[in-house]
C-alpha cells in the first residue's frame, strides 16, 4: 500500500466525527502529515501483536459513520469517496509513546528492509504519541483522497 496518510491525536471518536466531512482532521488536530502507509504496516512488526486485540492495531472505524454497504459500493457512497478514518489501538499509542526510537527500530525483523522514510516518520510519530498520552488523547489516522483539490 503506497497511500499517504495523516496520523493525528484527538480526545475521542465523536470529536473526530464532529469535524468530518466538513474538514480534514489535519486542520483541526495535532497531526503528522503524509506518512507512508508502509510505516503503519511496520508498526505491526515493531509492536508486539499480543498487545492489541485483533492483531492489526485498529480498534474502530471512525469514518464513514455509515455501515459498510457490502460488496457493491455505489459511486457516491461515503465508503467509495472517503475520507476514511480509523482509531489506532491504545497499545499502539502506548508502544509509540513509551518506547525510545532506537529500541523500537531494534525490534524490526532481520532480513527485511525498512520501508523508505521509516526512521524519518517514526520520530514525529513517537513525539505525537507522547503528546497524545500526556493529554489523555487517542491516536487516529486519516486516509483521504489526494489530488489537486486535497489539502
């Protein structure tokens, strides 16, 4: 997956829903912008899987707020147009906030190259996680359509 995503902290899912779809979360919340989705995939390797319930680090789909319509998604349905926002599991927040970057990188499986930009992205992500933990907030990520009109 080569999508760019925004990772941000907010009080809770209702606070995130309050700004969508009228605006992007990056305009309303403390955000690390344009992170490679490959970096989030890497967190599954760096943070022990048994720390989060479903093994992929997600706890909830925050947006779209409407249920998934099934296999055939109409063209104008929120699930086909985005944005899509997910909450990261509290164990991901705790792992990022409480693990020094060198220790986090040392957990990377041998023989697998780090995705491009990983080290550069993990520093700001761990700092964001620390700010979120200190403020009693949660971590979310936003996958939004990118194009000339996207901001």
